[in-house]
C-alpha cells in the first residue's frame, strides 16, 4: 500500500518532535522550560552542562521547532514555542504534565530554583 504525501505531512511534525526529544539532556531541558522562559545560563547551571553542550542541545530543539529564543543584550532566553499542529501540542502537554512525577527532573528544577534567582543573568 502506497502512502500519500498528505499522509506523510501529517506525521512529519511528530517525527521531528520525537527525534528532538530522543535525548535525555533535551528532555531535561524541556522539563525545565515547561516552567517558563529561561536564559541559557540557567539551563547550564541547573543541568551542570558546559556552555557549548547546552547551546548545541538548545540549537537542536530550536531547529526542530520545539523551542524558540529571544536575545536581550548579551543573553539568550529560550521557551517552548507554540506548536503548529495539535498532535505535537498534545504530546508536549502530556510530557510536561508527567515531568513533575520524575524524581530526576524534580532535582533539576530544585537546582534551578536554588542556583538561578531572577537576577542571575544581570
């Protein structure tokens, strides 16, 4: 049975999402961003990442359309972006709801709150 181009277009956004989230570090980043916009330095500190590794992982998430960024002076802030398809929105909603039950992700969030106050980037 042949698959039409339209049917493939329906699954491509989900395929991009799952490829982007197919890495523990990127899942941990999304878990942090599910609480709101964060500066790169916040993500680095919360996850214990080097700046190049953090930027690389955020770049993958951005190129897949999962996150977006904005620049404020020398700082770059990331957030989960509004998704173009309902399927991707729904998958991300289910993931972010379950993040709070995962011990490791709760530890990341606690580290974020401890180390990164509102003026950490200034």
